[in-house]
């Protein structure tokens, strides 16, 4: 569905995308990850013909891009960065204009004005805006605008969805709804290419991931393969003290009733402990999380700017304990707020 070979983009002296070989297969739910400023959005914009590559090749749906972009785009639904709309018009009016501007030829993209209202109502219902009134889009909440952008991406029944942060502005229920919708679309045959910072959502949704860092693709594989067993077992037991004594030298970590045991097969470990008369509440193979994988192959994002450390004593004498790590919130920052629960469904 998407193949790039040596894809490179320079902005003057800045190398934004560096010889990326991307492979998104038919039926994939592909999560595209990386720090801020790593080149994710630039690459997505090149896929859609919005930015031209400096060098390299792009193939989408079996066609070269940008040479055959006019043939490709009618089969692609896209949501890149913040969704755009005419603010003074309603969501339905915006979708009607978009649909009217679409192609008229081809079995996959043919559309008729007589069925337009039905198709618009259908996609609005799928994204949770079925009951939206005729208010102007400028009065939509951020979550409603995001849902409208996704409705626009779905309007022409695409074979491929290219989405950049599709759940931005949604509350937890909205995020779950969009995840379920994308899974449903994928099950029906739509390939999903998703760029996101929300690692937990990517881990729940995606079957394959690619990680970009400083413009280079540093990781690409099926998610189950990446999250294979580490060779350690996670164990919980009410008899944690006795378990730790029995497994002396094999316990890599102990916290309360939870232990991590090295070089252990969960079934064999369970048998060993039960045979010794010890109770086991849980035992399972340890697997690396997607967060651990991404952090292990990426550097800090471009939104982080660290200053050079000042030489000792440069700011004068320090009070006792001044070099100690401050408690959470001591730097004047505010604790993270839970996502708002205001209704964005319209």
C-alpha cells in the first residue's frame, strides 16, 4: 500500500527525512512513531503530494507519487495535523462541498449528488457527530473538529487512511470510539497508517510499527515480534519473602509481592514454587512495552532545549539540599489534568 525507497527531504541545510525505506502492507494497522521534530509530518506530507521529496521514491496503491497522485488521492482518506474547514459553514455543508469537489469517474470513487445526504449522514454517524446541528464549525470544540476531519477522510470510502494524530482533543471515551472505528474499518479491508504520540493507543490499535528519529527510520517490524519475551518472568506471591529466599540469585527485582525472575520459564517456575509449598498469585513472561522500545531507539525531541551546565559555584553559594532532586511540582509546574469530559459528540 505504501512503499518508500531512500526517501529524503532537505529544507536548505536541514535534513528532515533521511533515506527512509517504509513498507506498509495491505491490511496493516501501521503506527508511525517518533519524537517531535523527527520528520513524521514531513514524511506524511510527502506521501500525499503536499511536499516534494529531494530524492528517493514513493509508491502508494501501486502507483508512483507524485507522478500519479491524481489517480491515488481519490482512494486515500487523509487527516494531517489540524483539520481544515470553512468556519462560517456547518459541518454538513463542509462535507457537501468536499464531496461535490470529488472525482466522478471510476467504480471506486463514483459519487452522485442524490446520495450525498445519505453518505454525509453515514460518516457523521460513524464518527459520533450524527446528531450535530447546523452551528458553524467555528463554534465546534476541538474534539468535534477532529471528528469532522475524520468524517471528511472517510467520505469517499478510502482503501487507505493516512491519519496524523486523529484522536487529538478527544476525551477517553472518544479515543476508544475512534480506535474501535479504525479497527472496524481495517477489518472491512481499509489499510490504516497512523502517526501518533500516544504510545498506549498505538499499542492497542496497531499491528505493525515504524519509528523515525532525526529523520531516519530506526525501527520497523510487526508489533508482536518487537514485544517478544525478554527471558524473564513476572511473579506475584503472598509468600514473596520465602520465594525470594528460594530463588536467591535469580531475582532481578523485588517490590512488595511482585518479583522479576531471570532466566525463568513461567510454567516451570510455577511448578517449582508450588512443589515447594509456596503460593503463586500470578506468573507470566515479561515483555517489553512499546514505550520501552521507542525510548530505546530515539533521542529527545526538538521541543526540548537543554542548557549547558553552569560551572560549580557560578551562581554563588547554594543552601543545603539545593542540589537535591525537587519533589514533583516543585518547579512551579502544574500537575497534569485528566482529559476533559465535555461532550464533543455534538
